[in-house]
C-alpha cells in the first residue's frame, strides 16, 4: 500500500472533539455535498432493523494515530491524510454475525477500506479481522468489494465523485459484499483457517474500523448503521 504524493491537509480533527467546519474540506469535486437533513441519533433503529452508529458527531468513535487525517464534513467522515484508522467503540460492538451498511464517496485516485471483526490498536494497519477494500481508480488493482488480499475484485463496481451504498454481510463462515444492492464478492472461509502473522485475516468477532490510507486519498463515509444477525 504505497503512499501517493503529499497534498495540503486541512485543520486537524481530533477524535472526541466537536464537528469540524466544512471550510476544511477539499475544494471542487472533492467536497461532500451538503446534507439536507440532520442524521438520526446514534442508537436509532430504522424500519429495516439497522441501528445508527454514526450521527455526524464523534459519539462512539475513536481515531488511532494521526488524528488530523479525520474530519467531519457535512455529516460525513472525511478520511484524508497520513495512515489512520477510525474505530467504532460504541456499545453495540463486538459484532459477529451482522450486516453493515454505509454510504461511501471517493475522489479520483482514492484508496480506503472498511475493517470488520477487528480490534482497536494505537498504530499501524489493523491486524485483526478482514479489510473490505474501497478503491475505484487508485493504482492498487484490488478494487472496491475485495476482501483484501484474500478474495480480490479486479472490476470497478462503483464510481468516483458520487455516493454509493456499501453493504457488508457477515454470517457464519461467509462474507458477502454489495455495491448499490448488487453482490460483487462472496468469500467463504475455509475450515480450520489459521490467523496470519502480519494480518489475522480470519473471522472471529470484533468491531468496525474505517481507513484513512494516504494524503492523496479523499474518502467520505456516512449513514453508517448495523444490524446484528445473531
């Protein structure tokens, strides 16, 4: 996962601090569109049984290294900067069998990711669980929907500069990944799979983490909600 060229970063956004102003968002096509309504409060359950875990505040989230790589812009997390991960630490975790849904938007050339069954760590790429890739046009050939470096997707299922619905379903030994309602990847973990040395890459239980990959990537995450299946 090589870094792209460094570009100017905005004001620092610290985990646990108040929502950052949209003035610190990148300009032009990299700016998140304004939200038309206030997000439902954390803990709210919708008609489909999903519980809101992000409501446009830092409630329930904790950033690891390089907290300046995260901001909240118009009700969305903006990941942009040196390597950093934003972990859900709220009361619903740990998750085992569950569905995660969120809206994602990438700028051209952006790389990001959503970790599942992981655990908070202060530094480094998360060791626990699996990474579900976010990448529509960056140099890494593993595209959105990949179970990173385990079962990868070469085709691009989403487009930059527009919101798309990401749904990750984990049940038993199977991970299913959907983009805008279309199944783009399914991975069935083999019996007896052992944890790796550098990365666990094994189903267990844990929390969710969002990735800020590098200073050249702009990735937005919003409407984050979870439905437990167990």
